[in-house]
């Protein structure tokens, strides 16, 4: 069996003044994911290594980390592709570390809540809304966001200014705005228009590149810049 | 110890927990609801459900048909009054999810599309591609943000229930980030913690699916019902157990052995033609399909892969367009984890543990025998799955009974009174959990956990014998004893100590596993997913048309009782699949 070196960033707020690196030698087979490498360490070498994981199949969004500096999900990337290593595993960029690879996700949750990510307006009195496949296609890709936060770790703007609403939350804002069943666009415009809304984005586009689900947050942000500009001029005209 | 008060606590923020919290908030907006989850809500295992949710929708369907499919699918171990209640509430609940934004697949005219599923006689499964659970969960979570009275305790691990004089007083939680204990006092608690598939090795379940709620209820006097009925999903990736949804077959995929032969025709599911046909061949129920695999393996007709024996799930004839539209998630997963392009190659698959059909015994109002304690979703046994759950009944179960549990608990919370403080009990319990951190000797957590999983695979598998079950029961006694002697943790920190939480979870799992093994040993017949090889190969309605109840007996083995099944209008008869059934016209 081949062996690969994993260098993991460690940080225990109770003991460490600053983060440090720790090396582990991990025997692996070709079908082992990076997550399985971390699990091997935890089970057999060092039970104190701390990381989040759950579904193992790239849908729960728990196991994002910087793998050799690139934000990725640990479960769907494989040790064989980093052989002979070392593979550096760090917590996602731009977030405070709670412990080791586990980051503080609360800022994202607050931002998600701020975009009102739910349908606004009265539902039909009977049965479901009608929505054609074409209407669904308007928002469908944006509904695929798994909230893994890789896009925030990729976003240089968020790194500079954590007030920026950021890619995933703006993509989800657009997911509801673009839904034919929704009547909440006006209410969400306030978030879109503010300086830290869509206008915080400088269109680097790295968010869309790292998304493991093919969501294109950069496109969502850009479409909302157009909306925001229209909104501005319409308000100007109405005066 | 920090403590807070709430009117009711919901433990678990997957589909059932979120639906319960929303239902309680809508029942009475003045209630304060604490939603406690060991992971962020959108990480809950509902997220991984793929195929869809059942409801009578089309003109050619009826509540009676859904009832009959469910009851016969469950090999007559369902409580029929509960099934009747359930099938009537499926459609309104799926419409409710649509009103909240769930992107269900649509027909060209904008109405809801449905797909076929195993054991269902009509197309009645609503779906959102093959990410149905993901969309249901995110829809519920995002909608829950509208309700300020739902106070979330994200990444709080529920370590214990506080029960005094037979009534719930609250929960003892650990704030994972800091490792500090928190007492949440409340008169009503809804458990919605999901299944216990992780007591086995090869399974489709997320790492979080460790039977916590079952263990909590069991320790406080609520019996676990029908725990011998574990569902093996027939089509999972060998090794990882990653699920290849039943919707593959619902859309027309076939299963072949190493000779390219559709072997299901040899196991009472044929003939092959006319194909596709409802409740036949690949559209048979999961218990029968997993059992057929077991026999094929015995006959040496499976395919050897580095990760173990497999058969081929073949989607190729569906065409790239349909595969990409209807089955994108499993196609990505097959590519990533198996290197298989589903458009061009068949997928190697095998059975893996998937769903815990038993659970905390509740009545139709989701009440457990402990006053103020409710349960819903996979952690509960409300009585709709019997000896074998039909695919797509559980994704609708979580919203139908999540809602019932939330409303029942809300009504109870409004009328019940708190007497005195729960703090002394909570303090004593917290002391026990904190002591786990300080063991200076003992075994590694992974050693005990892996031995438990191997023992369950060996003795409580798809086919069971007295000898194998006894060996597993003995092994579990030994593992519980070793666990009591001590698990030695590498990690002594309080903040985000997942090794410590893993030890608490293992404590739950060992007890839940023991309930499963003893329930299986006591059922001396074969029914649904519980198959015996030692002289009990047939169903025995005379002696075992009964639920199994496992009661905890301290450090000893559980006490097993049986309880009558409620039969209202469907008398047990032979369970037939295959035959000359109705041809299925797929949309």
C-alpha cells in the first residue's frame, strides 16, 4: 500500500496561541478520498484531529477545506491525485477557526437569513403553482447551492471585507428573485443595492470556478447588478 | 451550568425536525421553540435522499391503492389505521412543500410530474431530479428562517433527556464549539434524530446517523419497536455504500448479473416481459431485491470488484438526455466514486444498509409512552413501514408526521405545567458525560465501533440464523462491558471535541444494536426484511403477526415483548410481485 504525507493545520483555542502544522503518514488505496485520509488519522493515529464531515457524497456541504491552497470538498477528491504529497490541508480561507479544520460558519448563516431565502407572496388557494420547465430553468441552477462555503473561501472581496454578502447568499437571493412563484423581489432589492450587496463584487469569478455543484454565483451577482442599476434609474424617473 | 427555558424542544433539524418546528410555530405563534441539532440543519441526512416522495396525485390512483401497496409492501406488519391516516395526508404536505418553494419536477404544462417506484402500483412519486431530499431539506430550512420563535441551537449535541416522574423536563445539550453543557428546560420534546444505520459497516447513511434519539428514548423507558427490520437498499456502490437511487429503476434501469442475465426473474419477480411493468422485476420492493442479490452471490453469479461482489445496474438505454435530466446526482457520484460514465457503462452495485424501519414506539399522534416525549421520522416507529418500507414513503413520512409531532407537542406544551427545576438531574447526567473525557485507560473508540459493525454485518444481515444472532448478541454484551470499562480518548479538550461526541454516540449505538439483535432473535419467522434460514423460513401469522417491543433493562440485555398489529381492512395474504401485472407507461 502506498503512503502519503498529510500536513494538517492544527489549532486548539484552549492551548495554542497560533495555528501550527502537524504531519501524518497515511497509507492509502486508490479509492480513498481525502476525507477518508482524515478519518484514518482520527481513528488510528490521532483522535484529536478535528474536522466536519457527514454524507461522504458531496451533497451535505460539511467537509470543505483548502487542499494545497484550493477550496475543495474532502469527500470527492482523492489521495491518489496528491501522491506523493505532502498534501496540505487547511481550514477554508477567510473564516475564523473554531478548531483545526472546523471554521465558524455563523457569518454565512446571518447573510443567508438577510436575503430572505424563501418564497414571498400568497400561494394559490388550491393545488400547486403552475410552473413550466422553462420557468423553472430560470432559477434551477441557483437552487443547487449546498452551502459548503467554498465560494467564500475563493472570494478575494470577502477576504478583504467580510461585510460583503458574498457569492452563495447572493446566488440564493437570485434563486428566489428568479422564481416565477415569488413576489419578494422588492423586499430583497435593499440587500442587492447596498454597497456590500452586489456592488461589492469585482467579478473575479473564482467563486463559480470552485463551486462543486456547478452553480454560477458570479452570473447571479452580475444579473443583479443589472437589476440594481435598473432599480436605481426607475426610482430616479419616478421622482 | 447554563440553562434556558423553552416551551418545547425539537431534537434534530432534518426534514422531520424542521417540519415539526414550523408546525409548532404555526400552531401557536407565542410558543418558544428550541431547535437543537448536532450539525447545521442543511447537513442533516435528509439531504442525501434521492428518489422522491409518494402521494396519490394522478387520476388513475387512489388512497386505497397507496394503502394496499404500503400494507402489502410491509408484509402486513403495518398498523393499518395509521397507514390510512398517513396516505390521506401525503398530498397536502407535498403541496405545502411546493408552496414553500420546493422545485419539484414539472410536466410541460407546469403541473407536477411523478415517477414510478418499487412496490408502488401507480406513478405517485414526486421528485426533484434525484436530489429530492436535498431540495426538501433546503426548502424547509430556508422557510424556517421566517419564524423568529424558532430559536436554533446549531451544533449542539443532545446528550441526554431529563425525565422526572415519568415526564419530560428538558434536554441536556453540549455546545460543540465550547464543549460547555446547556440545560434546555421544556415540558415537551420532539425527537427527530433519524435512523441508526451506522451500527453497520457498509451503508448509505451519513456519519451522523448513529441512533442518538433512539438511544435517548430507550434509556428513559420508551420501548424501541420492530428494530429487527433493517432495510438493505439493493443498489449501492460497493465499498462506500453510496446510494444509487431506486429512481434509476423507476425510470427504467435494469439489473443484470455477471452473465448479463436479468436474474430477478428467478426470484418471484418475473416474467421479464411485458416491460416495464409495475411491481415486477426491477420495480419490485427492496427487501426482495436485496435478498435476490444474496442468492445470486451464493450461486457465484455476481461480479467480483476490488470492493466486493456486485451486479450491474444498467441505465444506458435511457439515453443521455433522460439520465442528465432525471438522474444527475447519481451519475456524478458514479463518475467520482467509481469512475463509471452512466451513459456509457453499467454501474456495479450491491446491497447496503439504508433505513431503520423500527424506532421509538409512538401512536398516530407521535406520542411515546413517556409524557411530553414525541418522536417523528426515521427515529420513530409510528407504524407505516411494517416489515419493509416502500421507497418514497419516508420522504413524505417526515413531513406528514413531523407536522403531527410539532402540533401534538405544541398542544401539550400549552397545557402542561412545569414543577420545580430539572437542574439537579441535568448536573448529575453532565458529570457522567464529562467523566468520559478523563479515562486514563481503555480502548480506542474506533476499535469498539468497528467490532460492533462487523458483529452486526455478520449476525444481523440480510439472512439470519439463531447461531449467528446469538453470537452477535454475545459480542454486543462484551462490547458494552468493554465500553463501560472505558474508552481512552486522545482528545481531552472541551472545544469541538468530536472524539468525545463519538464516544457518546457509540454508547447509543451499542444499545440500539443490542435492541436490533435481540428483536431479530425473538422473531422466529421470516417476514419482509427479516429473513431466517434456520427452520423459520416462512411467515408465521399465527405467532408473529405482531410488533416487537424492546425494553431497556439497565446494563443487561433488553427485554423483548410482542404487541398486536392493528388490522382494519386488509387481511394478511401471500405477498405477490411479478406475474402478469399492468404495463407501466413512463412519462
